[in-house]
């Protein structure tokens, strides 16, 4: 089970990684934009899987979904620009294991929406049980998806409703001598 300290360490690392990527200047972080297109890291098949999983993990509601803010492209950029070779290899193995687990009763990509949701919900439930291990990297993958979503403009501004300057700002406030008060 993760402790609060583990969670905070991972959050700080993810924010640091996102900050480092935005400081890269000319390097485009988000490249792949459509399901099934190859990314700089993902193959077309992997991009399809990542897109489908992202869409099921964070679907569109009254706020944008994972595909609306291009989470697959964002994670592709993270893997291509930020991840070490060890992290990239572990991520590819995790995707293959996730697909294998979800495709136990047939191809996950061929399942209709309801069956795909059910299959992913079962994997999610078993992956997040109290004593469960990471089940082939699913929890790590879901973490990439959710952190990437909230690091995007749409995820931060519309879902979290982040506002640069909350409340009212008055630049001309009269400052008086408080001794006379």
C-alpha cells in the first residue's frame, strides 16, 4: 500500500517532469493527435490501445475527456522526451500486459463500448485492491493518464477550474497609518 509520502514523492516527480518538458522550448511534446496514428514513441497499435484506455479512464462529460485534451499524445511525448530507456521498456511491457489481461475473452479493441468498460472496470478493481500488486503496470499507466490529463490546459482549467488570479484584484488600495486606528 502506498503511503502519503510515496504519493507526494510521485506527484512532485510528475510535476517536475512536466515542468522540465515545458522548459524544452522547441521540442514538441504532443505529436500524435489521432487514434491509430504512430507517435514518436508509440506504434499505431499502441496508440490505439492508449487512446481507447484513456477514453475509458477519463471519458468526456460536461468537461473534456482524455481524448479531447490529447492525453495519448501527451503520454507519447513524455515517453519519447522524458522517460529513460528502462521506463520506456517497462511501459511497453505494461501496455502488452494490460492488453493481454483485457483481451482474455477476445480482442479488447474489438469489444463494444459496454463490454470494454466492464472489462476495464474489472481490471481496475483488482489492480486497486488493498493488497494487490500493480498487475503488470496498470496502476502506473493509469497514473500517467490522470497526471497527463491534469497537466493539460483543458484538464487544469476546465476540470480543476484553475484560475490564475482567484478573487478580485484591486491595484489601487489606499494604505493608511494603522496607528490612528
